[in-house]
């Protein structure tokens, strides 16, 4: 009987111990920032915090190795971390430069691998050159305010003086951006601060040195934990790819190029289909992510409609056409910008101008490449095999049109559609496809046939008609 009681007591104690351990287990949500910081990283961050809150995680741990990226995306991530209800740690697995430093300083705890680096947050352009001071000023203020957000301690010195010690020194954070700033005992003016792991620990920008995630949690005093790692679905990867700024530029080129080629040829064909597909791929992920609003997409659609009306309905090219072009560019630009940018970023116009620049450059590039490519495409070695190299000379008895077409030169008729430059004319009671020699000819205007080529009539406005 005594043995049975002992077994029951042992099992009960074991059960209670396991229950206590289970209750003491910390859920750690782990996600990576190991790429250039941009819209896709901001999207992954939003997804990470949403999932961490759903599973009631005790810590969000960022595994970082980045050289930086876009300031507006980094600012959004920084703000998300500062406002998070869950403690956020970061493990710098080699580098946290520029925008990566800003995100790291926002975290509650920083751990670094031996040989790691943090800092060098000067804002640069695509060529690596520092941008004007107004951009540096905004970055300095973000770095300073982020460091200040961690607070300070009141310390009484040996001689009775009261001083304040920042948990993360704002002066050091600011000097990571501006080489003109000097911090006594840390850096002289003329140098941007970038800390090694040991230097970061000495100056309060790192809690400890760790080789891996396990050591990070051990140094943080977490003994019992369960790691939940972010898993991206195939759809997540596709959306992340499509919201990349470089891919945006390519899609805009296809949209504008497709519309341009479609307007240069009669009927509906491949260029319009390509433009429609690119439009869907451009707007769909932005809309699903809540970046593009209904009214921004509507602006783009109305712009396209106005351009079509100008070309097919209204003679010439005037207010409707210009308005349509402006609305298309505006729709593409605004859809690229998160509407929170207007509420949270005091320099939001910089973001608007950057997005507009992407749209305009891509549009101009599409038209230039379209014009150049249409002339050069069939001159290449591959496409030249698809075309006839020989010519049929008139002197050898060949003619390129039917005899009745040749006899139509000089005949007069009326344009029954707008010639832009291709369209339809009426001569007698017969209809013919025709092409205007110069510019556009409005519907109902008298025309005269000037020449024929390959069963194609060429006409010009009949000034005597």
C-alpha cells in the first residue's frame, strides 16, 4: 500500500513540475531581416508582429544582417517596434548599417555576434554620395529620438551631484549620421560612428555578445523557451517580389509601353494585353496590402479612359488627353505610397517626389526603348532569319500592289473614321483601309490618294475638296 502511495505522490509531483515548467516557457517569435530594407521587409515586419500577438509571444526576436536600405521603410519598422506591446530584441549577425542601425536602436535589447558592426547611418543616394542636409537632419532627429525613447537614469555622483545617464546616448546615435558631430571619449568630428561589438557594449548600444540565437536567449535570462519562426508562403514571396521598387519600374514600363504601341496600331492586340496584365500585377499587391486605395486606382482608370476618348472620339489632342496623362501618372505614383506616410512623415513630399520620379523615368524609358526597339528588333541576327532578305524589283516585272490599287492614285474620297494615322476612307461607295501621310485626319474630311504600297492606300487632306 505504501509503495502505491509513493508512486502516486511521485507522479503528482512530476506532473506539477512539468506544469510549472510549461507555464514558465517563453514563446519567442523569430523573423529575419537579412536583405536590403524596403517595402517587402516592412510587410514581413507587419506580418511578424500580427502573428506574434496572435500566439501571445513573450518576445519578438529579429535576426539581422543588413547594410541598410530605404529610410521610409526603416522609419515604419522603427515606429512599429517602438509602439509594440511585446519586448523586441535584435541579434546582429554581422551587420546593422544605416537603416539597420536605426531599427536596431529602436529594439529593447541588442545582441551582437563577435566581429559585428552597428552604425554608419549617413543617408546616401544610389551612387553612395551623401544627400543634402535636409535629409540628414531628418535622419539625425530620428536616430536621436529613437535613442531617447529608451529613457535615462538619475545618478548621484560621489560628490553629491545629480546627473542623468541615457540608456542609449542620443548624442552617439546622432553622430552615427553626421560626421561633423564630436562625442567626447567616443569620436572626434569628421568621422561617422560605427561600433564593433565590444565598442557597442562599452557605449551602451549592445547588451551582450552571442554566437547564435541560443546564446542570445541565455544571456537575456530566458531558460525555458519555444521558438516560433516566421514562415513565408508562396503568395507572400510573390507579393514581396511585386512590391519591390525595381519591379515597380519594370511594370510601369510595360504599362506605358503597351499603351503607346497599342495607340500606334489599329485594333486590339498583344501590347494592350501586356499593359493590362502589368496593370493588374502593379495594383493588386499594393491594394491587398492596403497601400493603394480605391480612389488611387480610380484615378488611373479615369486617366486611361480620357486618353482613349481623346484619341478615338475627340479630334486633335487637347485638355482630355493632357488630363488623362496627368491622371495616369498620378494614379501610378500615389498607389506606390502608403497613406500613413502622409500622416506620420513630415517629409512626405520627398517620398512623393521619389515615387513620381520612378514613374516618370520608367514612362520615358518605355517610350524611348519602344521607339528604338521597334526599329532595331528585326535588324538583329535572330529576327532577321524571320524576314525576307531578297527584294523584288519593278524592273524585273514585279509590282507590289494590285493594278486596280495603282489606278486609285489621285482619286478623292472622304474619311469615315479618324485617321490616326490609320483608319478607313470611302471612295465612291467602297470602303478602304488607308493611312494619313502627315499627322491626323478627322472624320468627315475630304482626302485624296497620294500613293499605294503593299495594298495600302496613303492619303492626305484634300485642300481643294
